[in-house]
C-alpha cells in the first residue's frame, strides 16, 4: 500500500454546466492553486447526477466523488434540479455508510460561475480528506471483494429506490433545511428509510454472499460483518419470499 505521502487520490467530479463548471474554469483562468485529483464529468445540471453514477464511480475505483451545482434557488432547470442532487447525495451517504464506506468520501457543494476561489478551496479540502482516509477501503478496513460486493448490491437497488423516492421520500416543500430535518435525526423517517432501503440493501448483500454455496447464518454474518440477529431476521424475510431455503443450519439461495 502506498504511504500517505505517495498516495494520490482519484476523485470523480460531476460539475453542472452553468455554475460549478464555470467556477472551475474561472479557477483555472485565475491560476488558483489546488491539487490535481479531480476527474471532471460535465453535466447540464447537478440534478442529472444519478445515484447510480455516484456508486459506479466508487465501484470503478474512485477514492471520492464530488458533486458541484448551482446555489439553491439559482438552478437553471425546474428551477429545483439541484434539490434532486441534494436528495441523491443524502441517500447515497446513508447507503455508503451502511455498506461500510466512509460517507465523507462523497462531497456536495454549491459553487457559482463567479466563485473560482471557492472551487479551488473546496478541492483543497477534499484532497485533505482523501489523503486522511487513504485509498478506498483503507480506512474502512474493507477488502476489494467486500467493496465490490457491497457497492454492487447498492447499485442493484437503485431502480427500486427511484420509485420509492418519488413516492415516499419527496418533500412537499423542498428547502435545504427541510432536507436536513428529514435525513438527520427524524426518527419516523429513519424507520421508513431502514425498512424501505437499508433492509433491502442488506438482503441484497446476504443473497450475493450466499449465492455461490450453502452456508450457515453465522458464516454469512461473519463474512458481511453484520450482527447475527440482524442476519437471522432478514433470512426469515427472504425465506418467506422464497428467495432462500434454510435446511438445518444451511442457507441456500434458490431464486434471484
């Protein structure tokens, strides 16, 4: 493994065309200095940064992901496209944390076309965080196989989340304050999010882990670093749905 001084992080950056990309351009023209970790993907709107884009960036080897958009209230689309980016980033952070990836590896910022200095400062901060965390999986203590399996389970869940988010998670009044209230410390929403997303993500991990061969619940719990009672609870749900069978102590995946 590379030493901290040798490690050069790779951060995939999704920049909205109208604001953040302009800020990046201004930073270059103004010769503001910041680390060269960013790999830019230009988007017409930060709201176009699909949840799957974020997860696939990590599964392809990025150490971090940056999403940059217009300041709230200044979006060129809807005019609330960047609220979609805000919601997606909050969902992504919860999913990353659930599969063992530090959510600090994902950063969302609002940067206008006239804020070249802010863009440079943000990238310097991101580089500092990435160097502290090290390569993806390093600070988390996850192997490459564990990372890939967890991220793939999350990606497989994205189409379902889009439907759920549209029907269950949308806020009637979209403000930054309301998003933070909903996603940070709201017990009712936390219970709903666990039921609708995190439990299904865990079940996807269990099925992926046990697909190759029959194994005991204890082996699944150890392999996925999940509490055994949680694995047993979710196996009961999977068995009721006919996805797995449990004979004796052996769990067998029978349907995907």
